[in-house]
C-alpha cells in the first residue's frame, strides 16, 4: 500500500502587511471566503479570479472549513482595520466640496 500524505499544507501565504493571500497570487483569502459564504462554488470563484488555480481555491475553502473560528477572527480583525482606515481618511479629508455645496443648498432652502 502506498504512503499517502496525511495532510497537505494550505495554499495560503501571509504577507508583510498582515493579509493572507491564496496560492502564489495576490488574491486575498477574504475574497474567496466572502464569495464562498455567498454560495459560490470553487469553480465560480476561479472564474472570477483566473490567476488562481482551482486547486488553490479548493485548498483555501478547505482551510476555512477546518479553521472557521480562526479565519472568522482574522476577517473580523481585517474589517475593524478597514473601518478604522476609512475613518482616518474621512477625518483627514474633511467634507468634500460637493458635500459643502449640498449643505449650503439645504440651509438655503430651509430658510
């Protein structure tokens, strides 16, 4: 009987910025999990991201299913970081000129 590997390493790589990518691509694990949770098959996900092999997408889905709590914690952390970045950008930019004009028009029409 042949010796078969009991497990294969997941096709995931951590990048310096803290993100997790699938295979040798730049595809975020976040996107694969999001599409999978929306009901997409591995083949549909691969169609959306043809630079990633079907093998790597199945591996990422398998990893998610085997480590759901850890991946969900990672996704929650990424969401929090994204919200914080958006808040910082909005505060740094201040209201846009369009936003200012709309507020002025609203104030003018209410008088």
